[in-house]
C-alpha cells in the first residue's frame, strides 16, 4: 500500500499463506453486467445454493485488504432485490447498514443489486464507458458462514466495448469466467475490464522454473510503449528477487501488474497476493523519462509487498476481517521496510540514482517518534491511512434522478415497471445531455460541474429520447419523458442560479 509512509509501521510477523482449500459442492456464483456504464453503475447477480433453512446474512465489506480503516462500501448499493430458486421475490431485513438478511428461501437465494462507482483507485470502484476498475470488497456482496465457499464470477462487458479482463482470479476455458478458492482470495483480487494493452515476460526462478509476469496498462500507451515499460519492470523484479532469494509460487501461474493511467481517478497503489493495482491519473508511458521516473516508483513499492506483507504477513491481518478496521502492531516492518527498499532497489536496478537516505533521516529527526512508538504508530493506521471515505456517491448525481423517474412511473401506474425503467434510462440521457450542454456554455458552469463536462465529452448524447423502433412512444415512455422534461427545466433553473 503506497500512501502509508515510513512513520506508520510494525513488530512481530508470521508467515501466513492464504488458504486454498474450499467447499466446492455449492460455489457462490456472480454475474456482472454493465447496462449503463456511462452513468457509472454496475449490476451484480450473486447466487447461493444448498443453503440451510436459516436466514442468509448477506453483507457488504466495511474495509479492504491493504487499507486499514473503515470505508462503508454499502453506501453505494441500490435497487437490491432477493429471489428464491424459483425466481419468486423474497423479503429481507436490514439490521445493519452493511447487512441484508433474507429468510423464507428454498435453499437458494439470488440477490440482484446495482452499485454506483466513479472513483478509480486501489480502494474503490470506477465505472465508465472506457473501463470497469473494481476493488472487490467495494463491489461484491458476500454471506456470513460462506467464507470458505468457492467463488465463480462471469463478466458480461458492454456491447462493442472491446474490453478484456485483467485479474489474479483463476482463469477458466471461458475468457469471461474466473474462479477463486474462497472469500479471502476473491476479495484480494482487483479486476480491470477495459481495452487495455498487455505485455508479458518471464524470469528464471532459483529452482529453474519460469516466473511469469503480465503488465496490463489502461492508458494512452501503444503496444511498443507497454513493451518498453515491461523491460524496466523485468529489470526491477530481478533485483527484488535477489533480496529474498526466490520468487513466490504464483497460484494462477503468473503475477499481474494492473496499471490504470486513465486521465481520471485518483493516484494510489495497492498490494495483493498475486497482483498489484496502481492508478496514476494522466501518467503517460509514451516517453522513456516518464516510464522510468514516474511509473517505476510505485511499481517497485507494491511489488516488494509481494513478499513483505503478502507472504511475510503480520498476524493481525490474517485472516482479514472485512467487517471492521484491521489493527496490527507490525506495520513498521510491513510498510516501513517496503518504503525503504522500494526506491533502494530502483537504484540497484539502474533505474534511479539517489538512495533513499532522506526518508530515514526524516523519521529519525522527526518529533513524532517522541510521542508514539513504532508499534503505537502501527496501531494508529486506522485513523491515518486514507481513513476518510473520499469516493464519489450517487446521492445527487444521475442515478438519483433515474430512481426519481422510475418512482414517477410507479406513481402514474405505468405497467410493467421494468419496461418503464428502461425508458427512464433513456430519459436520463436527455437530462445528462442538458446538464452537459448547459455547463459547457460558460467557463463558470464548466468549472463547477465536472460531472456535466465529463458527460459532455464522453457520451456526447443527443437530446432525442430513445423511442420504440417502428412505432409511437408507449404510455410508459410518455410518462417518463414528461417527468424528464420537468427535471430538465428544474436543472436549467438550478444552473441559472449558480
């Protein structure tokens, strides 16, 4: 994890290998679709089978591996519905903000929900027309008591998107379907869906077997640019292997660098067992200077975690508890040594010139060490390590208006509601376009409404609503269109008042 500095780090560690055994008879299955990626939401269907008669306790995580604070990922879940094995709706209760209890099932529970995400970094989710950047705890429901169940997930990308899947999840014969042996591995497997560019290379391990690596880049680089970056990464991983004497055995058969250099998102780096997820908005790899001086620093830090934290692991982080903050005495070693060795190994690989002496001097000469010990600073991480949720929410954005449109359809007695919801999505395009055009008219509006500017440049939608092919608008469509017209007028008034 890149954001945490040398001041917050460690004590005793234990080598803990993530468990690979799992209950295979009733795997948990996920299906992921993107009906409206331009509005930054994803739809997830998750199914549990072979359940006992007790209520199913479904949960969203509150924390994420590599982050030590609470982030309340349930806040972005909406339109949640539950069904039994026959497709019949099931009622649920919500005893906690992150929990949905489903009773009265027939041994099967399918939950369908939507999740908003527009903050691509190592902690959250970023969905748009160019990619789906998913941190798993921020994206997927799971169930208490089923942590050791095998997981099977299938992605359905938007039509014509040319997306591919980059992940440390285990591949299958279907390029869109992947598996995980249990919840711990599943939640530790960030996934990037985009039209990315990938370069691969191998380095001989000490036992003579090849260690395989994949460099996946979502950004402005060509295949030649990514290949050049991979050459630098190859030099680095050889130096890092020399510190520990060998590469770990990567369970999927390879280690994956997931590098998201899209112009939006937030800068971050996060370690995982067989991969790392790194985001750096606007970083270009088109020039040798940028590849070596801007990209390699975070890559070096996160890859050192490949051993230190992921396999030489503080006891307090294993198994990771997704329901609360995770506290450990030992971050001074897990993060502190990594903070030192990351830049040092760049020097040893010939990719940098200055050894990291200043970082150590800052700690030695800083006043903080007179207030808290290294162990106490490790325990303080839950308050200091990106401990405030900073991701975008949908409370005042496009999806909230979508819900308002559907509610209007229900109020008018439109039937069926699902068909009306489809036209509501079309109506939203009108509203988004209105905001885009209006905000782009003046610099003031554009400056204050970044969502509108992004919608204008990304989607460039026309004002015309989607209408049924070969016929006049239906009653449901007219209701949604009328509601959208009122919302559009209201939006115009709001923008005029700015």
